[in-house]
């Protein structure tokens, strides 16, 4: 296997892992949250935090590294417009994801406290989840746009 095929495989697999883990954990965490079942919420938030640690974080690191190496190997310039837009969207995604990670930890801690104490979920938990949900949308659409840019490689401006 040559360097290009290896790098492209790593890049595609890590992007798939990044998108799939994000979408999967968002689905399960949001619908578990909507159930109102504190024990289920405690489990879902704990597993979401773990999934981000084990899958999302490594993919977040691999993506720009493998992307940069692919760009160099394919002879693209850093000033290529679609690459600039893709990099900007990646930063937007990261700007959404970093607070989401904190919000997930916070939601997990609040759910675990409510479960242990036998109380209802506090307003802080619900605020975390509303913000978590709101931050997920721009990140989701940014990743979709990045996929399109990587595939189409459009001429955006001269």
C-alpha cells in the first residue's frame, strides 16, 4: 500500500469515526435526556463522555494531521480556497465541540448527583442540555459542509 492510499484510508476512517461517534452519541444522549429517566441519563452521559475520550478526541487529532499530509502529498497549496474554507469550518466545529465536552461532563456529574441523592435533575442540568443541543447544530452542518468540500473540491474564488 502506498503512502497516498494509507493516508487517505486513515483520513476517511478518522472522519467517519468523528462524524459517526458524534451523531451516535448525540442521538442517544438527546433521546435519553428527553426520557427524563435519571438512571438512564446518568448512564448515557457517562458513556458519551467516554466515547468522546476514546473515539472523538483521537479522530480530532488525526484529522488535521492526515489532512495536512494528504494536502502536501497531492500538491495542494495552503491557500487553496476549498481547503481554507474546510479548515475554517473545522475550527468552527472545534469551537462548538470544546464547550460541548465540558457540558457533557457537567451533565454527567449533575445526573449522577441527582441519581445518588434521589432528587430531580436540577435546572443547571437542563441549561447544560439546551446549550449542548444548540451547539451541536452548527458543528453538525459544518462537518457536512467539510465532507462536501473534501469530495467536490470546488473552485470557490480565484
